[in-house]
């Protein structure tokens, strides 16, 4: 049976008390996918299929390769390093729910943007991305097997494949600003570190003032 890229979006179902800050790092705990439930794409993931996928994903978690993006790419079977915003640190089945704990990587541009949304109490969506095969059963598509690629954070969980460009653009702008700071530091090797930082800050402020 041919495997295809399967993407599912839903509201990241977490409570306020499930937002934890530990040693300066932000963690979210909540429901990230549901078994035996028909989703808005008409697909059903049987419990046994999701349970196997969750078990297989434990290796990536143990090696801290369980990263995800702050977007929902239209067609990709890999995680874009420039868009990484978080890493899944724990994943388990609880009844028919796939539960997850996600660590937000605030030192990365896209992670910083996700953190800002959460701090402003803006609800985010969670989107699974994986490879699987499906069979039609009546008016439903039942997933026969599933290999998890990642879970992405999205801002419009009701629309699969949709992504609000302002957040994506913010990631790019922060990345460009970081590169600008690095380049300016290279141009001023003769200055002391404190003087170099002040010069860079002044340059950035002057650029903003011209806009």
C-alpha cells in the first residue's frame, strides 16, 4: 500500500496550569492528537496505529531529534532547521488521547515568537505530520499505518496547510537581525566588547529610526 504525507491540524488542548516554566525554559503539556476520532480531513487514526507510532517516536525523543516547526509546510517530509521552534520531550497514550510535553526553544527566532504568543494567552494549534497509508471505509478514511515526522505549531488549527504570514515573517526578521549583529561585530574588531555592543545597538536604532 502506497504511503502518503498525512497532515492533521487541531487546537493544542492544554490548560493554563499546564504551562510550566522550569529553569527559564517554557514547557507545554496537553492533548496533541486523538485516536478513533474522525477529524476534519475525514481521517480516523485507530488506537493501535497511533500507539505504535508513539512507541516508535520514543527513539527520536531520547536522542532529542523530536523537533518541530512554527508553521505548517505544504509538502515536506523533513524538518526545516530555520523554522524549528520546539522539541517534544515526552509522548504517551492516555486513553484515546496522544499526550505530549513540548519544550519551546526560546533562543531560536521562531521559538521566541511562539513563546510571545503563549505569554499573551493566544491559543495555538498543533499539527501532526507523518507518512501513512489509508483505506476508505464508507465516508471515512481509516489510517492503516503511520510514521510520525513531527508535530508543528500553527496559528490557525481549523485550516489544514494554512499559516499566518506575520508569524513566519517575524521569524525571518529576527534571523536577519541576528545576522546583522554578527556582521557588524566582525566589522568592528578594534573595539572593546562593551563598545562594540553599544556601537551595534546604535546602528540598529538608527536603521529603525529611518523606517
